[in-house]
C-alpha cells in the first residue's frame, strides 16, 4: 500500500475538524483481544474518519485508541499500558503515551499525555472520553460496556 503523506497544516486541520457519529447504532466496547472501527464524518460531510478501539488479549488494562482519516492515515493514537515507544531520534517514551501525526513521520513519534487533556489514563472509559474530546469528536458514537465489563 502506498503511504499517503499530509502536510502538517492538513493534518492539524483534520485533527481540529469537528467529527460526528454517522448513525445511532450502539457499539460495544471490545472484549479482551477484540477491536472496533467506528465510522465518523465531518460536519460538512467532506471527510470520513474512523475511531479505532483495540484491547489487549492478556493484559486487560492495555488498550489503543486511534483516530484515522482517509481510511489509513493515523492522526492521533493513544497507547495505554503497553510497552514504551522509541521515537525516531532514539528517545524512549513510557506508556501511556500519545502519537500525533507529524509531517514526514506519520504516527512514528510519541510523547507523554498532555495532563490538561487527559484526566485519568488509568481508567479506560475516562481515557476514551478524553481521547474523543482531544480528537474533536463533538458528537461521539454510542459505546457501551459489554457483559464482561459489568462484572468488574
């Protein structure tokens, strides 16, 4: 697959663009090892996005949330309770960390979570809510806990 590059201005505009759920379907938070890709759309209907939710199979506290544009371009990704990430310059960033699109590198750079945007990364639900707000998902999809989640 050919890699699609955006300018930083294009990526920043896509991140800032308000995003809406495209329907009223209920989506269940994935079971361990599962994932969901939830479609979103810009208010003016010119851009389609995806909200990806992926859970760890063994470590139930491990999760990845990402916002993609144009099907393949990762704009923002939040990694919770995973391995540290090594940036292209060799710097290692502990988990949790946030990847934000960087021109020429895509999502290969990560940094610590901005504390003004993420209130509690230890709670997956709070982190998901904060992530959607960070990605400017102004009308979020209806995501509900599955049966196994209610047992905790």
